[in-house]
């Protein structure tokens, strides 16, 4: 069974949307998976183009989320502090269990020291070298409070 938490890259057909697994489903254009991301026509999937695929959601709802107030990129986190990022992932692996979303949310909470951070969506991109890069869309009450404070300050 295919869920919206798996890669939904695919191509539009006359009678609906065809995802990577060959399952066809109909959605209005504004609710089609990843309609907010750039995609080729036909869409390049990891199965058809493993080194130049289009971005696609691998966790969360495959569309924009109004609650998102911060975005992290996996490669930028590694550049910022590789040892800390690797240690966060190792700690999560040592604990065991959890799915992709739970584990990633835990890593981001450890890395940012924000216990209330909530992961909304993970998007998989392909960089110029053909490697996967992940975008993490999150909601952080700390960031929301800081943004609210900035709006009040003249």
C-alpha cells in the first residue's frame, strides 16, 4: 500500500496522478503531491532518473504547510557542525526504534536544542553531483516567538 509518507514523484495522466509505485489516484491540481516544488514534464523519479530526479516529499503531507516557520537543509547542518550532526544521528540510532519522521525530529531537536520543535515535512532533492539532499520543514515555537517579537519592534 502506498501512503503520502513515501515518495510520490510521478506523472500526471488523463485519468489521475500516477505515483512511483504505479498507483493512480485523482487529486485537484492544488492538492497534487508536491505541486509547490519544481518538477519536469514528465516528472523525473528516483526510479527513472536516479542521479537527476525531481524533488519529492518522503515524510509528511506533500504540499505547503502554513505552520512551517523554519527550514533546515541536511547538507547545511553537516557544514555548520559535522561532528555534532553525526553525534545526534548516532544517539538516535543507539536508542533504536522510531520511523523516519520520529528519528529526524529527534535529531533536529538535539541539534537545535529546541525540545518543542515539530517536523512537518521532509523533501528529498538531488544535488548537481547526483547525491540526495534533504529539506526539513519544521514548526518551532522559539522561532515563532522571535518572529512575533521582531514584528512588534519598531
